[in-house]
C-alpha cells in the first residue's frame, strides 16, 4: 500500500490553547508522522472514512505495533462500534491484548471519562479478553469516580473469581470504593480478611468511620493501629484530628498532636489546618495561633488564615479576628464572608456593612452566602435602602433570587414593613420553601393586620412549627387571648407538636390577662408531655403565676428549676414585688448574690418596685446606689421612676422634687405622673399643679393627667377648678380613654369597660351589692360603673362559691373602688384578687393585702 499524502491542515501548528507537539526538525519528511501527531489525528476522527488514510499510514510506517497508538485506534473503533476491525487491529500488535485494553482504560481515566472505562470493561468481558490486576485497578477507580457501588460489587466478585482476592493493593482500592460510598460493613469485611494490613488499609477504615459519623470508633482504631505495629502517617492524623474537632475532644486532640511531634510527622498543609481547626473549635485560640507562629511563611496558606479568623469569631473574640483579618496579605471570598458573619453573630451590624463596602471597593464579587450575611445585617438595622441596593446588585449580576438568597430578601422587606415589596418578591420565587411562607407570614403579622395574617396563614400548604408559632405569637402581641388558644387547639389537631416557644407565648398571653386556669392548663400540659422546664420556660411559668396572683405556685416552679439564670431570679422577685412582699423580694436578691448570679438592670427595677410597695426608703436608696457604684449599671428612667414612686408614696414630697431635679436624664411623663399621684395621696395641690404643667408640656393630649388633676381638685373641694379642667379636656378634643377589666370564666376571657350598658343579670347583681353595702354602712357611690366593679359583679354571678374572683384592671384602682371591694369581700364572704397596672390587691373579710398603701 502506497504512503498517503495528508492535507496540510493536519500538520499545521495547533493553537496555543491546545497541546503543543514536540519540537521537530523542519527538514523532517512529513511522510512519516510521529506518534504524538497520530494520536491527535485519531482523536479527531469521527468516521471510518477519516480513519482509513491514518490506518494506512500506521501500517506502512510500522506504527501499528505501538501499544499507545493501538489503544487509541481501539478506542476509535469501539466508538463507531466496529468490533471486527478492532480484532484485526489487535492482531497486528506484538503486545498482549490485555495491555492494549488496559492502556485504553488508563487513558480514559486520565481524560476524566470513567463511564467509557466501564464501557470498555464490558467489551473486554464480551470479547473474552483476559482481565489482569491493572484492569481491576482501573475499574475500581472508575467506580469510585461514579460512586457506582453496584458495579463495584460486581468487579469485586470478578476479582475473587480471577483469583486476585488476596492482592493487598486491590483490597485497599476496594475498601476505598466502599468507604467512599459509605458501605462500612463491606469495608470491615475486607479489612478483617486481610492478613497483611498496611497504613492505607487502616486509613481507609478510619476515614469510613468518620464519614459515617462514628467518631469514637475512629479514635479507638488509632490505639489498635499502634498495637498492630502499623505507624500512622499524616493522612491518618488528618482524619483523627478532624474527628477531635467535630467532638471538641481537646484531650484526645492534644494526644494526637503530641504523637505528631514525637514522630516528626510534617505539620503542614491539611494536617496543619486540621490542628488549627481542632484547637479553634475546642476554644483554645492561643494554642491554635501558636501553631501559626511556629510555621514557615511558605506553610501558612489562605485556608489556615481563614480557619484562625473563624476560630476567633466563634470564640466571641471579634477584635482579635479583625486584627488577624487585617494582617492577611491575600483574602478569599470565604475570608470576607467569615469576618462579616462574625460581626453579624456578635451584633456588630454596622461593622458588617462597612466590611461589605470595603470588599466591594476591592472588587471582590460576593456570592449567595455573602449576600445573605449582609442582608441579615440590613434586617437587624432595618436598613431598607442598602437592602434595596443589594437587590439591585443581585439583579444586575443575573443571580437567581431563590433559596436562602430569596428568603433573605423576603425577610428584609417583611421586617422593614415593606409588605408590597415582600409580596412581590414572594410571588416571584420559583420555589417557595417553608421559610419563604413563614417570612411572608411574619411580614403580615408585623404590619398589624391580624386578619390578613390569618388569611395568609390558612393558605400555607404545609404549616410547620414556625408557622403555628408565628400566628400564635401574633395573637398574643395583639392581646387576642381567646384567638391564641383557639389556634393552639387547631395546632394540636394538625399533629404539629408544640415546642417551648409555643408554650412561652401562651403563658405570656395568660399572664397579660390574668387567665390563671388557662395558665394552669399549660403547666399541666408541660408536665404530662414531660417537657423539661429550663430557664426560659421556667421564667414564663413564674411570670404567669406571679401576674395571676399565685406567688406560692410561682415559688414552687422557681424551686424546680435546677440552673437558675438572672431572668429566673428576676421573675420571682417581680412576683413578690407585685404582691407587696418587699422583704421576700430582698431576701431573694441577697440569696441570688450569694449564689454568684450577677443582677441586671431589670433585676433592680423589680427590687426597687418591691421597696416602693413596702415603703422601704433606706433600702431603696441603698440598692439604687449599688446599681451604679457596685455593678456599674447606668440607671434608666425606670429606675428613677421607682425611686420617685417610693419617695412619693411615703410622703417625702420635697425630697421627691429634689430627686427629680438632680436626675441626669430628662424626666418623662411617667415621672411627673408618679409625682401627681403622690400629691393626691398626700393632698398637695400646689405641687400637683406644677407636676401637671410639666407633664402637659411633654404630652398635651394625656387624658390621664387631666383626669388625675380633676380628682385632686375634687378631693380638695375645688369644684370650680374641677369644672375648668374637664371643660379644657373637652375643648382640646382629648378623648378620655376608658379603663377596662378582664375576668376569666369557663375558658373565655370577658372584658368590661366603664359603662352603663351592662347585661340585666350584672345590673341586678350591682343592685344587690348596693343593698347589702348600704345595710353595712353608708356609702354614697356603691353603684359606680367602674370596670372592675362590673367584672366583680360578673364573677359573683358565674364563679363557684368559695372560689376566688380574679380580675385584671388596666388602670390603678381608685379609692372608692378599693373601699367597696373590701366591703364586698366581707358581705359576700369571697376572696377578690385584683391586679391593677401596678400591683395586686387581695381582698378578704374586709381587708386588703396592700394595707391601704398603694
């Protein structure tokens, strides 16, 4: 056969982006091609017609015997399904047929085509080609790349059939395949059958245990490995040290580190990163950073720097993290995101946004994770403008608004009160997850439209615990007690189990309206379902019982909580304060200090309120001064308000005025209101007028101030001034906000407002009360329609005999009502418990627990 002349195109130099051939002598004849050119030509063939001239050249140039070329020819013929021609080509080669096939398989692996390796394997089997150890190595590697454990098992069977079952390298490779596919049982079976295990065998078993989450078992293998006489290498240590990081097992981590040092294993690359990560996750940042200082600069890579930054972030050492971050010569996107997320986690939202701006200034393009992080900061700062800019950036760069990114944008708009934008983003999401529905529901709840929120809630296809909790909490926030329990019942029937968040919301609702029976039901539910009472749930229970007037039950819960934090102690102190049990509150505070629990600013509000209710002036001053001098807590307006109330209650009016004048912060409405109430109690009209003037300057539409001044004038018999105040209130158009009272009855919370419009049975009971009290002593105002009196009348009708009547009043009880309640308790032989907006009044047999001091 004559030598063919090839078109010039085949000999032109390939473009720079392609493989560059070996340098050739320009005088070399083009009639005999070098193997490199032939292989490239074969790869470019697409049909037999193109192959024919190359085939002819291979024969005439005696290149058909080259195994590399023959394997490429074989690959081409298999691709066009020409088996007969393949057999003919193989017959030309001086090499065994299996070598040609193995070369083909090896090349396909190198080219990243594991599926073609498997196709070649099936051809070899069907053509009866002898399979050798190399063949099986290539096949196992191909199965690994494809995670094809089923075919891997078939190859394993053929290995055994071919008599290679004891080959250590094949067994190690098979173990690697099974390990990668998570087949621990098969890995262990192979490992147990091996007579000679090397470090690769042990490493494979250890890595498989780690992959399956069997961390303790992986660490136990370390000791077994040493006993067997096989020395661990760097790869072993990477698996074991990373396991210690997952378990946060510092003791074992140090032991492994000591082994590494003693056996002079090279601490660099992955092993160095693992050691730093282990110490970081165990909270030992000094040791982690120390590893960095003992390394050559060439061994410290970007991953290591980022791991250290992440470690400082997770250890809440944000300043150290930033110092290290600033020292980095090179920063990856992961480095930037780690530092930004650290700021967000620590509540440094402005710093996170500033870092994001710096990142953009350095032309680093953020990914989805970075954008979600910075959007979270925008949500916390309610920075709608920056959030909108980020949304525009996302659109500009063609990012898909879906998944975490879509939900982050939705959350931003919902929490910034931009309901239209939130709804638009929600509707554009290609895939709406549970988080998407819940974020949108939260947006409706925040907008104040409970009805719209409920309508949207009903549309959620699969409601999870977050959906139900969001709706329950919305009802609680809007003081819709009955609705919150109604939806809780529906939640139970939907087979969604309430969690502690649900129960805390319900207990908060019970506390607000004084619904003791419902609160007890929640407590029983907790006990029946064996829900552990931790600090959060315990605080909610104490608060509920305290605000429902059951301080004994509150203390019983308090004693059951094993780990009491400052919130638990404070809730119990507040319960004592509401009951006027000042000495008990102080004793509890002293016990808290002895236990080493540091009080916060809320603790001192409860403590000062207790001193106020008990008239303990010296103790009040002592704790007010201790707040700042000992605990370095800056007093807030609430602390000053407690002191003003305390001094005013005991009649130290001049001292109260001086105290207000010395306040470093501007007195607010609550301060002047407290002074006005004290003036009424101690009949100081002139000072009351001064306080009223100050109050009205701050809040001209405060109806309560006008009513209180009117009552002060009435007490002093200054009826012309009473008329003037009421006329002025009418002329200014300030509506008087009526007080209301709440009473729980038969699972329903009933609300009463001061009005003459009452039911017939309540009106009859009011008349009965009037008759009984007039018999006892002369009272001119027993028929007053104040809300608490209406609620008590309702309770006398509907409550069982001898059961206490519990009422929650929205405003402070007036003197007349207080006097009437004492008489009612005696006339009807009933305990009446009324919680006004300041404390509890427990009326029994004509006496009140406040001892007329409120």
